[in-house]
C-alpha cells in the first residue's frame, strides 16, 4: 500500500496503530454479527425468538454503551478506555464457548455489544485526531480495506476448517487481540479540550444534513429485512446468497478505497451520492425482475454502496467536529442512524406480507430522497485544500517531466 501512503504526514507508527485498532475491533464485530446462526440451537420456535431478541439486544447494547463511552471519553484516558474495551471484548466472548444455551447467549450478546460500543466513539475519534483533513479519506479507505480483508480471511477459514461455535469464537478472540499491538505503537492520546454541550452538536445545521442522509440510508438498510422475507426460500436463492458473500466483501474493499481517494480529491459529498445511487439501483434491479441472478447483483451493488458509505462516514464527523468533541460527533453521527436501523429491523422481523416489486420501488425512492439534504450541505473538505492538492500534484508531474527531459538530453 505504498502508493496510498505516499506523501502522508501521519507517522507510519500512528497510521499502523489506527489501522490495527480500528480493523481488529470492527472485523471482530462483523464476524461476530455475521455468524449468529451458530449461537442458538435451531429447530424450535423459542430458539428463533431468542435469536431475534439476541440480535436486537446486541445492537441496542452497542448504541447504549457508545453513548456511555462518549460521556466518559473526556474524563478517562483514551488509552485506558480503549484497552478496557478490547480486554472486556475478549473476556465476554470466552463464556460463550462453555455456557452456550439459548438463554445465556442473549446475555453474552448484550455483554459483547457493551464491550464493543464503549470504545466505539474513541476508536473512530482516534482515527480523526491522527489524520489531516486531506489525508483522512485515504486512511478511512485503508482501515476499511484491512477490516474486510480480515472478514474475508475469517469467512474462508471458517469454511475450510468447518469451524463450529467454539472454533468461531476463538477466531473472533484472535481478531480482537490484534488490536493490542496498537498500544505498543502509539500513546493513543486525545485532544485535551472540554467537549461542547450536546445541544451544540445536535443544532449544528451542516452536520445535521449529512446525518439526515445517513439516517435515511440506515432506514432503507433496516427495511431490507422486509425485502429479504419476500425473496423465495429455495436452493437457487440460497446459492446466490452464499456465492455473493466473498465478492460482496471484496467490493466493499475496492469501493471503500475508491471512496476514500475520491473524498480527498473531490470532496465528501460526491462519493456519498454515488453510494446512494448504487444502493437505489440495487433495490430497483431486484424489484424489476426477481431471479437468483438479480438477487446476486443486488447483494453486490448494495455491498459496493456500503463500502462507500462506511468510508465517507468515517471522515465527515471528524471533519466537522469541534476540538475535544470528536467522540460526541461520532456518537451522534453513527448511533442515531443505528437506532433507526434497530427500530425498523425490529418491526420488520414480525413478518409482514409484501409484494417485492412495490416494496423495492419504495426503497429506491427512499434512498434517492437521502440525496436531497446533501445538495445543500457544506463540503467538509475545503475548496482550498482541494486546489492545493491539485497544484501539488501538478507541480510533481512538471518536476518529473523536467527531470526526464534533462536525463534524455544528457544521453
């Protein structure tokens, strides 16, 4: 990744610390979240009910503990808080191997969510504080790339080794433990300044426009739980789902990296709009013609959209945050949309009858509506920084041409 880090002002040690800390925590969460089919004994109505309860409880505990983490971030050393988050994540995962009845699993999912959520704002704020605005996109692309490389590796490893519950949980502990290396590489400190009141953040108009777009995106993501209920439960559709997982994750990697580079060159708004358009197209395709092939395309396009949105929304709260309030900006910017997702998904799992063509059209319109608040939002990467980068790159090209010309004359 030398071409990505070339010219960066962030020290290599700090960049590596940011990448390992973020990627290990978020890869742990994605793998833990995606493999919930192993946690509950199947075949009974109560197991299905408890699995749904555990899913909602996991996300609610992340949201609640993220607010807790943002409240105490200014009172507790960031390094200690993040270390506690990692240690508790490992400790709360271990009992799941031994006490794995359905009832206990709900409790462990809550505890696992708490351990992840309490460090959630500080982990993202560390990324923002460690980077300059015109390099933040590249760093966001790098950390998302490494995160999903770990996710893909874990998916392949689970399949090849045919891991059961114990093996999977040991794998997630290994992922989480990678983050401990960060504490050897960097002090992981924070900006020592008093945080602004919550009302100052909630009334920040420019931030709210970006937040509204993300909220609409997450509402649409939650409504997908209803869309999936209308997909036929047949072997061809199951095969399409399984076949899409690795290329979908690869697409997240590629589009997150592209989005990060675009965000540093063209600004933040354009990549977000591209991501929303891709998501809208994904829903429209499966609604126009529902086949295993269009379902496969839908999964890929929605994955590409998620790659873009994940990368850019790692950037925007850090761009707009007041000094000392970065954790609070990331909490508002990520947890509010997550709460909406939980609410919509929770309503969706009751199993409402749907017509997939009508519902996918509605989803497409919702996603397109998310573009509207962005049109009037301020660009968080200043025009001056965009022009400065363009001039710097132009000067480097001219210098290279002059050097090549001089070398040719000497020959």
